[in-house]
C-alpha cells in the first residue's frame, strides 16, 4: 500500500511535449505575364479550375514550324498545369476561317484554276504573263523591306527565265510535248503573279460564298492532322468564326450601345480615343509604346481593308474595324448595318466571351500578336463587359527562326510541319522545344535538333539498360537489396534533382532547367551502374527502376511519350496501340541464351565458322529487325529493342570506319586509338585486309553498338585487327619479336601509356577461357611493310627493316606522329576522368575557399574572387562538366570498365 501511495504521489507518466517541424515555404507557380512583363504568382479565379483561351490559326495554307512553336509550347504548358500541378484546365481554341487573307487566296485560287482549265495557247500565255509583270514590277520598285524585295526579285527572275524558254518555240510555231511542257513550267512559275493579276481584274465578280469556305475547310483538316502528328492535345472546345457570326453581331451591337463603337458607311469601328479617355479603361495594355503605329494597325486590318476610302471612314487612325461592309467579291452576312463580315479582332472576343464569360484566367498566342490583335481584343472585350480584367494572365510564345533567319509565310521562308516530320520525329521536335524557354525566341536549326537527338539517345540508352536489368531473373526477396553508401548517395541525389525539377517548373515552367536536371540525374545513374559493373556487382534494381519511372512520368507530362508505357520510350512506334517490347522480348531473350550456349560450345571445340554465323546474326540480321545484341565478357548478353534506322546507321558507320589516315578525336574515337594506335596508320584504299580474315583468325567475342567497347582482350580492332580469342596456327614471331608465352601480351617498353593502362587495371586484359593466344595480335601495315603490333604504343620491332633509308625515315615519322597523338589522347582521357567538383580542389596554392560545387570563391589571401574571375572559372567548370559527362557515357557503354 505504501508503494502504491508513493507511485500515486509521483503522478502518472505523460508524453513529452511535441513540436511540429519548422518546414520550408513551398514554392509557388509563377508565370510570365505579358500584362505586367514579369513572373506573377498564378492564382486561378475559381479554385483549381483554369479557363484558357488560345488564338488558333488562320487556315489558308499549310501549317509551318511557327505554328508548331506556339501550339507545342502551349501544349506543354497545358499538360504541366493539368498533370503536374493538378489544375482542372478548360482549354478553348479558335479557327479563323473568315479573314482578308483567306478571301484573297480563295478568290485567286478559283480564278487561276479557271484560267488553267481554258488551256491558254503559248502566245496568249506569254501575253498575259508580260501584262501581269507590269504591275508586279511596279510593286517590286515600291518595296522597301529587303527580305520581301529579295523574295519578289527571285519570283520575277524565275518567271522571266520560264517565259524566255517558251518565247522562241512559240515564235517558230512549234507544237508537241516539248512546247506543252514549257507552257506548264511557265504556268507553275507564274502562278502567284498571274493569280494576283487575275484577281485585280475579276476578283469583284466572285460572289459564291462556297468558294470562300472550301479553302479554309481543307487547310483546317490539314492543321488538325499536323497537330495529331505532333501529339498536341485537341482543345476542349474548338470555335470557328463562320459558326459564330450571330454572336459576333450581338457582341458588336452591345459595344456600340455602350458608346465605344460607331457606324460609318456600313462598317462599324471601335472608338479607341473614347475608350482610352473613359474611367477604368486603358488602351494598349500589352504594348503601350506601339499605340499609333500605323503600319502595325494596317496589317491588323487586312489587305482588303486599307484602301483610302476605308481609312477615311475612321474618326481616328487608331480606330479599328469591328464589322466590315462587304465589297463585291467578298462573303457577306446580314446584320443591322447592312451586309458585311466580322473584323479580325472581334472574333476572339465574341467567341471567348460566349464560352468563358467576363473574365478568363489565361489567354495565349504568338509574340507577334501582342499588338494590335491582343491589345484590340482586350479593349473591345472590356468595352463589352465594362470591366478591366477580361484576361488575368497573358502568355505569349517566342518567335521561331530558321537557322538564324526570320521565318515568314509571306516571304515564302518557312518549313511546313509535314516536311519537318520527314526529318525528325514528333518527340525529337518536342524535346528541342523543351530545351528552350517557351517565351523566348527559338532557332530551328541543325544544331538545335542535334542537341535534341543526343538528349533522346542518352535517355533511351538509360531506359534500355534499366529494362535489361529488370528482366534479369531474381527471387522475390532478392528484389530488395541492402543499400550501401553508393545507393544512399544516389538516392539523395535523386530527391535533390526532383526538388530542383519542381522549383524549375514553378519558375515559369522552366523546361530547359528541368531537362538539364534530368540529364545530370541520368549521368549520375550511369556512373553508378558503371562502378557496379566494374566491381562485377549488379546495380540496385529498385532504385534505378524508381529513377527510370520518374523520368518516364515527367516525359509523359511533357507529351514526349504518348503511348501507355510504364518505363521509357515505347517501341511500337508513335500512334500504334501495340507496345512491342513485352510481346517480343521473351522470345528474344530465349534466342540470346541459345546463342550464348552455341558460342560457348563453338569456342570449346574451335569452330570459327559457327562463331562467324553467330556474329552475322548479331551484326547483320537482327539490326534489320530493330534488335541490338550487346556481348560483354563475363556477363549475359544485353538485348535491346532500338529504332531500326538507328541500328542500320550504326552498322554503316562501322563498315565505313575512319575516312582518313588521321581520325578526329571524339569521345567515340579516343579509346580505340589508345588500344590500337598503329591501326590508324591504315593501308591505302584498296589495300586493306580481306573480309575473310575474320574467319581465318577467329571472330569477335565481344560486341556492342560501338565496336570499340572493352574488355580489351577478345575484341577485334575495328580497323582490321583480328580477335585473339581463338587458337591460331603456330607461326614464327615477327622480326625482332621474342616468342610470347601463353597469356596476354606485354606492353612494349616504348609505349608511353603503359603505366597509365596497367595502373588503371586495363592491362593486362582478361584471357579467353578457351585457349590463350600464341602471340600479340597484329594488323596489316602500309603497303610494302610488314604487320604491326595491335597493342598500344609504337612497336618499331614489329616490322622488318625498311628497304631504304627514305622508307625508314617515313615510317619513323609516322610512328612519331602516332605516338604524339597517343600521348595527347591519353592526357585527354586522364582529364576526362576528373569530376568538375574536384578540378579546382587540388589548387590550394591559388584558392582557399570553395562552394558546395567545388568552385573557388576566395583566393589564398582569403579575398573573395572578382565577378570576372568567378565567371571565367565557371566557364572552365562547365567545360569540364561536359568532358566528364562524355567519360561517364564511355564508362556506361563499357568503353572504360
């Protein structure tokens, strides 16, 4: 009882106080808003619901890469808002199918086709062309824009050349196929010129409204096909101007009733002066500095609406048409002011206002639409709703240039989407756009596309390697392996990269930074896999699978993976419902295992013909089917499904080999030259070793998409050297060479890289389990000179004495040059190995403090480095980062074990 009383006195034990973690402020999504010209925190007006209107195309011609720039960029933004930030996005887009450009082009096409159907005789055609050249030449003389003038001059020159080619046969009264052919050539060359001429004379006679609807219907269908091919999501709602004429008439009527519009000669104009002077309104919100720019205003009104008569109808030069009275040769609809048609700017206001109401969250369009189109949209819409917030955030995509030059449909300087897709896939085009900010100018060129191709290749190889790792059989419990320091370090980096990706997406959807973080993450994973491979240990499956699935998820969000693929790029091809990989991979795995067993038996029983057939299956047959077998010493064959064209291109590059005696130093060419520098002193064309040498000397045991992969022993030199894995017929050693004992050859004492190769564990190479070679591998030397050693370093003792002193001197110079190249490349390899984070740490005599990346911040005296010094060091750091990434890729590919 006494004990119980004591316990009661002390009281019952309670939990200690708990405090929540301090945490960190979550980053908020900011979007670059053209209304403020800064990045503003994005706050939708109605919870998670986002209303978005996007200006669509004016459909009178083929869609080009300028369209792709806008619609792929907005597609990426839409997907990120919907699938990453989990907003409920309602996306509307319009099709402009009533417009001055459409009316003029439809009329011209109709008149030209009528002219062509009449089959004008050569003499009549020449008269008409010369008549059409007169106003065209006058127009050319008045053109001041240099780009447009150059385009018109090219057209005039082509027409005159075609006319001259027809004049002589027509003068002589010739007939037949030759004359008809020249007539057709002139008709094609002069089509634009004749169409304009015919329109000036007979355009007012075209009155059938169906003529004006046929053209936009055709090009709208082509536009949708292009968007589908680019994997651009269709809008939730698509509006056409021709279907919203009644709503547009009502919209214009209310603007007039509110006092901001006036009727003049059957047209209705917006009164910009009255609007700007009204309380609560402002004209020119987006580009105030452009207000009054008559050239831009007239372009916005359209070619058919800038006559002196039309301009005189306005109260102010800045006023713009809400409704245009139709002239002869133009489509028309009934309205309170007489027959007419909508102005350009009013269509978007009426259609967006009908669907989205008085205020929308987002409005998007190309950078060139800011003024006057979008400024006029804002003015007339706010005049209709009597508010000042029709659009909360205005997004404008950057310009697109073609190899640094301005792209313009009117200047005939553009690339159609269909032509672009003939050269690159939709994924590659999208990756190129992802590598640039959506709001900045983008240059579509060979360089920008090459960057996209390399990024795609880096990711695809990583995905293929992870898939191969996951296919390896393992027990259920074996899926969960103990994590060591390397796994913990990689996992921390993984989460750091995910956080960096999130911050980048919050920062105006900065996809460029996102892709850089993804590239760095793949590089770290490749480095980890290479280290495990070098230690003959399998990488951690679960960790790499998590990384691969995350990258796949992000690529799906960006629209770079369209099919239902759980990991990596699907192999079924775009637009197909079948993913080939899970279907065919079990059969390929069985084939691979059967082939490995056959090769093992062939080596044991010394049957080179069977090994040759095995190599032919790998090198010649399977690439045609889009299958890559990669053989690695001591490891199972890696099976990958790769694009067939890529494999065939790789195969052709291997067959061609180096195209000159001196091969440029690249990441791919560096390592084989260290392995076999003498092989680069190739025999003259036509003097190389015959293809049958593979059968006589044995065949390669090791293979990968790059023929230069390690392990060294058992790999044939890609330039003619044999594989030593099979026993060879006993032969006398070359002149000056001692007989070699069984086992791998020794490095020549003269080899400057001997210490480097031996110290790195690359030499001696592993010996084949079948039988060691009897002598060092050799490659044919130049014509008239004996075989050379295929091991690194110059081997002067491998060749017989030269016939004369001149030949000896020539040989010596070649070997000296080879030695110097070898030294340079060995030094480059050593430099490639250094991580950028460590490159400055050894320079303690120059720097005393470093940041978390290893960049110096203070000199030896403790003084902070100047901005110029820091900038210079950062450039060196970035260059080393790129170089080290090449090294890591070599490691991952097996080029450096």
